[in-house]
């Protein structure tokens, strides 16, 4: 056989082999897809349909780092009922309910796993994040979520010996500190409605009143040695009304950065010594506020409780707390030197020596 004929035959054979491989590969992919689709249909369902998610009345989340948290719907509001009783964060609960709709088991990793396998893949009671959701007495989901790696998110369903691959699960929504489940809102008010603000602290007593749209300020200094507050206001030419507006802006949507732990030394019983007492009154006379700010909790963050509230002791940021422990300079104008640089040294003539505020 001539060389040209040999090459032609070889070429035809190669084409046939390639064609056969392509057909075989395509058939295998179709079979795999069919089997995968069939397998997915046979997997347990863990996702919660939207119409069901909207009816959830109880959530139980247990994680290795943060323990068990139980949330229950009371009327139209959600509350944390374990390990404490407190209003729940509506946004945190809503995010979980939406995530429940996305949960799905995609493949079987092991059909007959044992306790050792559960432990190895962090799907045991001690390590897994255990998620349960109920609509009344109906249990909608009871699943454990463990390691996440090359095989994706691993999960198991309560009462079944299998390990599955899952998708849709967002661990940060579930495995989080108790404070992240709680409602952090402390105050909400319209600053334009405020007509007076009073602060009492180690410095003395500040009194701010609004006439039309202008704020006036007076300070009654505390005697550093006697501890008593002057009956007559001190001369205060450098009062800056913009500072009062800053205070109201800082407090009108006040949120907690944390909550007091049981037995914490808050200093709230002696707030005017340890921190400050802030009283805000409004033009309609409704919703007047009295806030006690106590000792430092972490860094310069401080404890706070709202008088007449539910007794919750919050922790607020150093910026917000700074207004309660402020001295005269906090509410005073900054003088300008001739070279344009600021000079905070100039004071008002008849203000007495102020007590040490510990660097505030």
C-alpha cells in the first residue's frame, strides 16, 4: 500500500476514534446529568418555601461559639427568649427567614455516615450550627451545618445517617453573638422638636433652651472641692449653639454597640459622678427623655440606661457618651489666632476651676 493510502486510512480511523470518543463523552455527560437530576430529586428538602417562611413563629440556632439562642414571634414583634428575654433585631430575623428559602441539598457525600464521620466533618452536636424553624407546632427545618471546603458546604438532616453537600447557607447569619440577635435601637426622635437639653455631670449642670430656632446655653459649675453646683450661671461668652445641634444629631438615632453583662459594675446609680445625666424635652411634651450614662465598659464606651424604659442596660460608643460627660470646652467656640490656627486656651472669665474628668 502506498504511503498516501496509508495516511488516508489512518486519518479515517483517527476521525472515527475521535467521533466515537465525543459521542461516548456526550452520552456519559447526559447520563451523569440525568442521574444527578434524579439524585437531587431524591434528596431531603431542607429549604423553606416563601409562604411557609412567612409563617415561622420560632427559630432555634445553636452554634459551638455562641451557644443556643431561641427567638419567638410575639404578636407582630420578635423577641429573644433564650438565654435572656429581650427584644430581637427585626433585620437579623428577617435575614434568616429569607435565607431559609435558599437552602438546598445538592448531593450525597456519604449515605451511611457514623458519629465519627459527623465529628470529623463538624456535623456533631458540639461543633455544628444547628438550625430549627417552626410554624406553630410544625417543624419546617431541622438541619446541621458543618465544614465548608473543597466539597462545598457540608450538612446533615436530623435523624438521618447521611452527609450531604448543600448550597444557599450563609453561616454569618446564624453563628453569631447574642448581641447581634438583639434589638440595638435605643432612641429615635426628631431633633427639630427638642426645646431643651440639660446635662448634669462632674463639671456641673448645663442648660440649653431653644427660642424659635436659636439655642441659648447656660452653665452652673460644680465646685471642685465641695462638689456642689452653683445656683447662679457663670459667664459663658464662648457658648456655641452648633454644639447642641451636634449633640442632638448624635443621640436622635442612638444605637447600642453592646449590652451590659449580668453583674457588671455600670456606675449608673451614681451617673452624675461616674458619667452624666441627660434630659431632653420636646415641644409637644410627649416622649421626654432622661438618660443615665455610667462608667466605661470597653475603651471609652460607656453604659447607658433610659429612665422609664424596660431597664435594659446598653453600651454606647465613646462619641455618643462623650456628650454626657462633656466639659465647658465641648460646647464652646474655638478661637482663631491671627495666623489662622485654632486656640482652645482662652476661657470665660468667671468660670471656676473645673474638676478632672479623667481625660474626657
